[in-house]
C-alpha cells in the first residue's frame, strides 16, 4: 500500500505496523467472542426482569419524536373564524 507507492524504509515500517494492528484487532475480537455470547445471554435474562425499566427508557427516548409527530398532523374539527 503505502510502501509500494513511496518505496522508503519508513513507509515499509508504517505499512508493517498497520498490518500488525489489524491482526491484533482481529485476534482481540476472536478471543472475546465467548464474552460477547455471555453478554447476549445476560441481556436476554435481564431483559425479562427489567422490562418495565426498558419500556420507560424507550418511552422517554421516543417521547420527543411522538410530540413532533403530533404537532405536524393536520388539525380536524371546528375552527374558530
């Protein structure tokens, strides 16, 4: 990549460092796969227990959007002259 364009020792060194960083990240993700599975399992367990809390949080997060939708609706009914 960079080394093939610039053809300098520093560019080769930077290119090797970039490849090593990606390999490290890939190994990190693969080694923590079991941890992510455990987190998903815990979410399933505690989502049942804290359903009311999650519902309240979702309501608060979506409340602003709902009020904007209500304001944008076309009014129907009697209008004062």
